[in-house]
């Protein structure tokens, strides 16, 4: 197997070498120099401000005298001045080879004593439309040059909407649904008709590196969240790629100024949340910087049980070794304790068609605080950036991600009939998941004649291992309760331990580990100053090690006609042999700007795939009566075609994206008889998305979004053909507007309001049982000053009774008060 895998890697390397011959065509370029000064309105130098050429890697800092000097290739650029991570000024410049371009003195419209205290985002126009990022395309590419739809949620928006968790922070992403997951154990994400839970994997990345969905559940250390729409395995890999999209969580990083903020939030249901964010230079010349974030939180929840406590610490250190080399180290640890509840099962036994008709007790929990699960998430990362030349840069990244818990118990409610529910439970004696990832990217620019190109050459290796020690049988019955009974017997850990089946030491162990080694290439060609073509590809070498599981056996199943559909089997250990797969994921994109830097139209073809573990299939897939055999399945494939348009009008005051997508999934597994599958399933998902961010006047901001999705199974089990997948709504809409006074005696006073709508979703495809649609109204009022901020937030103002897509009750009316001190 090792020799075979080595041969396949050698073939992959040869293919990559062929793809990477493009850089050999690179022509040498002459460079020029741009020089200038940056001062405040009172004539003071704005020392340590950052000077950057927009959408490039070229940057420098303003020295103590207020001067700067920057080398870059010839071309037209936008020069940006940023301070404390905010862009505060920008001008257009032209750099000629061998010449020094002297720009006029840049004057920032604030006093030096004020600039370190003011809310710098107030200077920005359309402050929530900060879509410029190098992470989405893994290269410096402007929004209007990128042939893909995406959204960016900034920490400023999280603050204004008084977000206290990942769900509320992501409420303004068009077409996306964020939940606590199917079993309340991590982030469940649904986009474009696909749930990462249904797909059986994670669509989360942390600073561009793969992590487990359940390891990304807190926002105290997030600078922004980038939501990349559609199948994205070409640049992000199958190990962290959902067919609906990727979510990149960008953590807070150090900057040159000393700033800090301590914030406290309290309110309904025993909410107490304390956070601190401190950034500081670590030496006089500011070549070493540190940023430190801490969190402490407790919340009782709105039901009679459901207390959540959490603690977190994060640190990020940045060192500028020289003017070409930057090293960044970061780590965070997050610990939470809370009860876990799975989704409602066996709803096919109900006479009602939805949760509102079922009238299940809304304010009572199936579980208790006594059987809460304690979980710790750890991330350790490192980045080394090196400017090789004016045209080439290197970035080497490492990430270790671990999430685990011991003795965790989650409750599994199972319907008996209209009046009774079994409270079952499942225990994981030891559960641990580990990602280790290494990534190397080279970014460059070159010209072929007069044609400009940007190129990314990259490779990564990911190693995943999990250990799962659990009890058998999977679900044990604790008791049966009546939905009409006003009091349920309290659950205790001691009673669960006393009634549980045998412990799983050596019997219920389930270990799996795999490794993925990939190479990828992406090239963007500026055929003209308005026409851009992206060609990208990834070669992915996947190897699954042997997987050992304990199979508890199966009882005999006889249908109504007396025919044996499944023979009884005894318990046994089952070893799935390791296997290797190599496949290619392409991406093609085209962008044309009918109005230069204001309007673009784009189209793309994108791909994602999912490596599927070996399981029981048929020796002859076309014959259901053929013998079962252990089958190594092909990767499941998703292919998307998307067309759309992007607008950046009125000097950036209007930012909008409109897109239509068509995603086709093939080679899905489907069950033909219990425990036996064939690989011929097909699913289609089509839809429309609108994303609008505007600032109609100074201080007024609007965010609006809408997502329509039409998905259905084409080839599937007979009772699923033509149906939508479970947990995926057809309609999702969001709206948020706010106004902040920026002048006169009421300067800093602001208010905002928003609406979120989620349509019906199927909870059980077998009998069309669904979760009803809901509309939420939220509002806020705040007073934001240089040294402090006071805010009030009202969530679910209409006190709507609603459930998430997994059928779990959500909070009624909630009141939150926030006080922040800034220095």
C-alpha cells in the first residue's frame, strides 16, 4: 500500500510540476518608489500608521517623523493609510519604473490626541462593506475581480448587533442558517441547500486552515468571518469543504498601537458575559506586538435546565524580523460546560404535521444541568511570511486543532406517540478529534507581454485522527414522559451511570485517521483592464488508515409479507482496510467589468468532493439480491455553475452582489436494504442570492440579504425522490439598519433594528414532518464615546415561539445591556 501511495504521489508531483511551468514564463520587471508623509490635522506625524498598496502584498509603516517609502512594480494603485486596523485614507497613485513618485502630504482629518481615542470606523464610508481580503482567493484580489459570491461579517457589525454567540453574529449572512448543530455539539451551517451535518463533515476553517465545526463556537477572538459561497475544494480541500460553502474564521491579530477594550454584558436568563481585548507593542521600535483576549460567560438559558458556562483565552504575537520577514504565533483555548440535546426523532409516529401543532412543552428541557458536558477546544497556529522579491511572497502556515471531552452525555428524545416521549441517552466515555495542518503558499505577479497575471502556487498536508470510546447499545432508555405532565423527573448523572449499559472499555472503541496531501495552482489573467480569467486546480491525494469498529450485530427483520429483509448477525469486530484515492478539483472563473471598478459580471464553475469511508455494498449493484461485500466508494462529487453581478457604486456607498447558482451532486450513497448501500444517488440544488450593503447618508447603514433555494433528490430512496433534504429552508431573508449621530451634542448616539426570516424546513423526510417558518424582530440603542460604550439590545421583540432547523426551541424575548470601557 505504501509503495502504491508513493507512486501515486510521484504522479501527482509530476502533474504539479507540469502545471507550475507557468512561473518559468515570468518576465523581470523594473520597480519604482513611492514616498510621502502622513500627518494629523493638527500637524503631528501619524507614526506607525500602515501604508499599503490595495490588493497587493506591498506595505510599509510611517516612521516617527511621519515619512514613508515603498518599493513596488510599475502600475496604477490605490494607496491606503490604515491605523489600528482601520482604513482612514486612500489615494490613487501611479508608479513608473526607475522613478520616485512623491505624493502630496496626506492629512488625516483628526487631531493626534483624538485619533487614538475616536471610533476610527466612523471615518469609513459604508463601514460594513469591507470585502477586501486575501483569504478568499488566497491571493490579493479585489471584490470586483473575484468570480465568486461571498460575504464578510466584521467585528464592528458583531458589536453593533450586540452578538453574544456565533449564531447571533452570523445573522446577517444572506442565505445562511447557523445553529448549535444537530446534537447541540458544534456549529451547524446550512448554505445553498446543504448542511454540513448532512454532509458528514466540517465546512469551517480558521485563518484558512481546516478545523472541526464543533471547535469554532465562540466569537471573542474573531476579527471577522468570511463566508465563501459554493463548492470550494479547489482552494480549501475536501477535508473542510461543504458543497454549500466555506466559513473562514479570521482571528484577531496584533497591530502597532496600544489599544484595549473591556466589555460586560448582562440581561435575561442569567446572562453574564465579560470580555477583554488588549493590544500592545512589546518593544520601542514596535517590531514585536501582542494581542490578548479573554472571556468569561455564564447563562442559565430560558428553559428550566440548560445552564452554559464558558471560559476562553487567546493570544497572538507578531514579530517583524526585518523588512521582509514577519512571524506570527497564536493560540487559544476555550472551555465550555453545557447540556447536550439531540434532535427530536421518530416524528413519523405523530398525528400532527409540524412542531407548532404538536405543542411540545416549550420552556422545559429534556435534559438537566447535572449531566452537562465539559469540552475543551485548543488551537495552536504559526505563520511565516517572507517577501521574496517585489513580485513574489511566501507564506508558511501551521495549525494544530484539538477538541475533546470525557464522559459526555447527550439526551435523545424519541417520540412514542402523540402524548409520550422516551428520554434516551448516549454516553461518550472518551471523545477526541485532532487536526494537524501544514500549508505553503507562494503568491506572485508577472507579465506575458502586456498581459498582467497574478498566480498562487500552494501545497498542504492535513492529518486527522479521532478517538471515540462509547457505550453499547448506542441509545439507552432513561424513562418515558408525558408531554402533558407539568413535571418531569429530574435527571441526575448518578442515575444515568447506574442505568447505563456496559462500559465501552475495549468494546466500543472507534478510531479513524486519515491524511491528505494536496497541491494547487490558481492563475488570474488580466486579459484587459476590465476582463479577468481565473484558472485553478487541486490535486488531492487522500489516504484512509485501517478503521476498527465494534459492530453490535443486527436483529432479524421480517416485512409484512413474512419475507426476511435482513438476517440476524452476531456482534463482531469489523476492520475496514485502509485505502487511497487521488482526484482533481478544478475551478474556472470569468469576470468582466462593463463599468471599470464599479460594476462587474461574473461566472464560475467550481467543484467539491467528499472521500467516503468503505462500507457494505452489493457485489452486483444492479441486483439487490446479490451478496453484500465491503466496498471502497468513489469520492462523492458536487459541481456548481454560478453567474452573477457585483456593484460598488457611489464612491463605495452601495455594495451589492446578485448571483444564481446550479449545483449538481452525483455518486451519493443511498441505502437499498438496511446496512447495504449503492452509489448512484443524485441531488440538484438551484437558487438565487442577494447581498446588499449601503450607506445612504453619513452615519446611516443598511444590510439586506435574501436566499432562495430549490433542491431535490433526483436518484434516491423511493420515499425521498423529488423531496428537499432535511434541515434546509427554501427561503431565508435578513435585514439590518442603523443610524449613528456623528456630530453635535448627540454625537455617538445610535439605534438599529433588524428582521430575520427562515422558511419551513423538513425535520423528517420520511413523513414530511416539518419545523414551521418564523420571523424575528430585533432592536438596539447605544451611546458610543471614545472612552466607553453603553448599549441595550432587544432580541425577539414580538416574543415569537420558534424552533431551529433541528426542532430545538429557541429563546423568547430577550433583553441585554452592555457596558464597554475603551483605552
